[in-house]
C-alpha cells in the first residue's frame, strides 16, 4: 500500500468515526470468504456499515481525531479487524449474536471492543449486555407509555364516576 493509499484509508476512517457515535471492533479472522460476505449482507440489511482495515491505520485515524477519547480501544486493535458503524447502539451486537446462532460451528465474529456514545466496552463478554441496550426510540416509547399510564387511569376513574352519577340519575 502506498503512503497516498494509506492516507486515503485514514481519511475515510476519520470520516466514519466522526459520522457515527457507535462503532464495534470485531475479529473476523477465521471466517471464510462466504461467511464474511454473508455477514456483510446482514449488516447492509440492517443499515450497519462494515469496513475492514489495518489496525495501524485505524489507530492513526482515531488518534488524529481525539487520542484520549478513544484510548480504551487501542489495545483491541490486533489480528484481523472489521469495523461495524451504526446509528443504533445495539444493532451490530444483534447482528453478531444472530450470525453466531446461524453458524453454530463458529464463535466468530468476536467482539473486541465497542464505542457507544462515548463509552468503551471491551471484550466478547460484553456482547450480551450490548444486545440489551435501549435505542433512543425505545426509551422515548417507554417514557411516553409511562406518561400516558397515569392519564389513562385518571380518565378511567372520571368515566367510571360519571357513569355512576348517570346511573344514579336514571334510577331517580
């Protein structure tokens, strides 16, 4: 790879890291070409961008953006690395989990690290927890549900009270 090509890859990575608040670093080393293609299709279907790059170029891109912010990720940059960029904090975790279930013979891709909205999660043991993260829309839905619940109870009580009064008026 020429220095110009390396700089091009670094600039592309910097753009992706700046564009997304969430990205996963995975190890796809023992996957076959067919498995990697299948994983890419899963990512594409779920609006997750998957990029494979050299660890040194990934590190240079992160360091040039904010060396301290991404410090917890550097030690995860080893072996074959595939990056998964997503607007959703949990979609890549769901993709990895479902891919493993479909391909029971493999423990790959392995989660090396995840950067979710400024927090770093390291190690494959974090995968299950990351599948449970709530998205912004899920949290908004829960809040709306909680806000609606008391109002529904008040309306039901008022309607019930009104019906009782109406029954009393009819009886008289």
